[in-house]
C-alpha cells in the first residue's frame, strides 16, 4: 500500500500546483489525494482527471485486496442433479409445514433475494409473501438471506443457534437434537450446518409446525420441553407424508442411490435442502467479483477486470478494506464478508423476542444474542457478523431490520452509543405495527460494552458514505432483486407454490 500512496502523492502533485517546499507538497498532496479518492465532488469537478483517480484507486484497492487475503470466491462443492432437484422440491413445498401453509420459500423468497424484506419474519397462518403477507404469526427476528451458505461453516443464525461443533456434529440450540447416527448417514461433510438448519423450521411452532391442537404433528406428538421427542415424532410424520407421494419416493431414491425410502429419516431431507441452497444461492457474478476475479464453476478462473467497478465503488471499496479508514474488514472479513464471529454493535431491540425456545429478560421480549447459545454472560447482546452478499437487495438492515435507510444504518457506526440513545423507531422502521414494540433496554445494552473495533471504524463524511453505499451495491448480482427464474412451477405434493 505504501508504494501506491507514494505514487498517489506524485500523481497528484503533478496535477495540482502547490506553492510550497517539497516536504509540504507531499504532505498536502497526500491529504488532497485522500480527499480526492473519497470525494464524489472531486469526481464531478474534474480537478483531478478521472483516469488518474481511477488508476490510483484500482492499484490501491488491488493492494488492499491482497493485504486482506481476499481471493476469488470459490464455488460450493458440486452436488448431483438428483439431490439438487429433491432439495428444490422440498424448499418450495408447503407439505413440510404442519398446516400446509408455509414453505422455506415463503420467508426466503427468490423474488425478494431469499428474504421477506420484513422486520420480523411472518410464519404460520399467513397468506402472501414479504410485505404483502397478512394474518401470520410473527417471529422475533428478521429472516436472514441464504447467499453463499458454503462460506458459513461455523454455524448458522445470528447467534449460531445451529452451530457446527469441533467434533463435526451439528448441535441445534446447543443440544444433539439431530441424532449423530442420522448425521453420519445423511449429511454431506461440506454441508452439515445447512443440513441441520434445514430440519429446524419444520419443528418450530411459529415458523412451519403450527401450534398445539392445530394439526396431526401438534396433536399426536408429545409437546415436551425440551422438545426432543416432539422433533423426532414430527420428523417421522413428515417422512410418512412424503412417502405417500410416489414422486417424492422416486426422487429420494434417485438422490440417495442404494438407500431404500423406508430406510430414510428426515436428515436425508435436510441434506437435500442444503444441496439446493448451496447451488441455487451461490452468488459470484457481481461487479465486485468481476473486479477481483471469478471462478466459473464450469470454465475456471476469469481474471479480474479493472473496469468492473465505478469510481465511486472503487473509493468505497478502498474505505471498506483499509484498516486506517473504514476498517470494515476487521469484522466483515474475506470474500464472504464475515469473520463468523460475534460483536457488540449496539443495535436496539424490538418485536416479540426470539421465542425459540423462550424469550429473554422480564416479559420475554428481550433477546440476549449469542449468550442464549453459549451461556457466557460476556456474549450478552453480541451478534454474528452478517455476510454482505446482495446486501443492497435485502434491506431493511440489521438483524431486526433496524433501519429502512442504509445510510442511517452506516451512520450508526460513527458513534454507536449516541446512535443507540438517539434511535427513534418511528423514523427508522416503516412497519407501523412495530412502533409500539420498542424495548427500552438501551442502558442494559450499553452496560454490556461495545466492541472496541468499532472505535477504529471511520465512515467519513457524506461523500465517503455515498461511496461506501455504492460499494455495497457492487456486491449485488446484476438482475436486481429478481431471482424468480429459480421458482419451480409446481411441487410433487400439488400444493400451490408461492409465486
Ligand atoms: C417463518 C419464516 C421462515 C421460514 C418458514 C424459514 N425460515 Fe429460515 N430463517 C428465518 C429467520 C427469521 C432466520 C434468522 C434466524 C436467527 O438468526 O435466529 C432464518 C435463518 C435461516 C438460515 C440461516 C442463515 C444465516 O445466515 O445464518 C438458513 C440457512 C435458513 N433460514 C434456511 C431455511 C430453510 C431451509 C427453511 C425451510 C426448511 C427455512 N429457513 C424456513 C425465517 C424463516
Ligand atoms: C466490530 C465488528 C464490525 C465492524 C468493524 C463493522 N461491522 Fe457491519 N456488522 C457487524 C455486526 C455484528 C452486524 C449485525 C448487527 C446487528 O444487526 O445487530 C453488522 C451489520 C452490518 C450491515 C447490515 C447487514 C444486513 O444484512 O442487514 C451492514 C450493511 C454493515 N454491517 C456494513 C458495515 C460497514 C460498511 C462497515 C465499515 C464502515 C462495518 N459494517 C463495520 C459487525 C461489524
């Protein structure tokens, strides 16, 4: 980076006339170059030629990419077409919900970039998709997108409620709910966290299962807490439902050659759904990827293209990657933009609280974050760094959809304590129903402390912020938020697919 700083200083001192001695020139010029590289006005005013700015920025961003150890994003391990097709059917089929009213895609909809674009997720009893969904039971967290799940190998969900432990097994909610022999038999080693996760919404009452007394799962299965017996029973009944549909039996047996359907358990379904997610939601064809270089799953490495990013995106990338500027990569690390670790970033709490298995704090409306799973009080109000792929297509932003405006979300990084104290849900959240559900626990969040890394984050002034947002746009696949080509026309159960 130092080399390019020097080149930058020389470059600019050639094009800007300073009437002072040499030392001063380089110091002033360094400042000017920093401003120029970040300043959208500079791009427009043309006082530094855009071609010069661009070559400086390209060189500097390429150095920062190296320093950050960022490589072209590797594709997920290949899966067979038969496994993919089974997973696809299961992902869109409401047969996996107790009341036949919800599929995975109801909340993770391709038309909404694999989310629902709501504050809180809306599960059973509802009709419609995303902001149009009415009548549904409301959950306590925002639906997370499903891009590049092959890069999330330590665990899933914002508190890693589905962790992949060092012993190689998945422990949903910290317990061995998915029997180890099932995991050994059915889970592909590359997809274990996603396969385990894909078995949980069907046995969660508000998401897909339904409530006591509503269907044969909830009337005939024991409603114990802890719910181990309920899960095993409900998974068994789901396999019975699937086994009554000949097309599914054929699909399962084609996906797992040599295993008869009657010897399969629900982990085979979870593994197939993971295979679908890995292949369908692999995102590596964005302006950013074309700049860094792409690995085409069929054709090998396509080298980086200096023209793939706009000037503003380059300036934003520089701030994002540079430890002396944005330092975003201290948490949003690597080419999936997450360290898969937990941080206290002081976002507020609202909504009904995460009720799986029970809400936190007085009244159960709080959410203690990572501590719910780790049990460690130091993890109270710490949250997983989210991956940022397609992030501009999945707003509102934050784990509770705290901000409907990306700039407000990023401004929070400037003075997190003040931002939390000044947070006004009526301004930041469009869904009026949420406005009365703000939890006044701000002092408690602040008392748990803030991640010291946040003090190193510098989002810069208004132009720099614009550039940062443009950089985030460069992480979007080109087809806007519309991935509807992924939606199958029908599923083997014959139930309607959310269009
Ligand atoms: C009612 C809405 C809803 C349904 C239905 C639903 N999900 Fe989710 N999903 C969510 C929410 C909310 C989260 C975030 C949970 C958290 O962080 O605690 C999530 C998280 C996930 C994650 C973790 C993503 C990450 O970045 O960690 C995966 C994977 C996932 N869901 C897959 C599925 C699959 C597969 C199905 C169907 C079997 C499904 N979901 C059904 C709402 C839903
Ligand atoms: C200390 C670690 C840390 C640093 C540094 C950091 N982030 Fe984050 N980021 C997080 C965490 C944790 C969240 C989730 C917070 C929450 O929702 O409670 C997050 C959320 C986000 C989101 C919202 C994602 C979504 O899906 O809603 C964006 C956008 C974002 N960060 C961008 C940035 C940018 C740009 C920078 C640098 C200016 C940055 N972050 C620096 C940890 C960090």
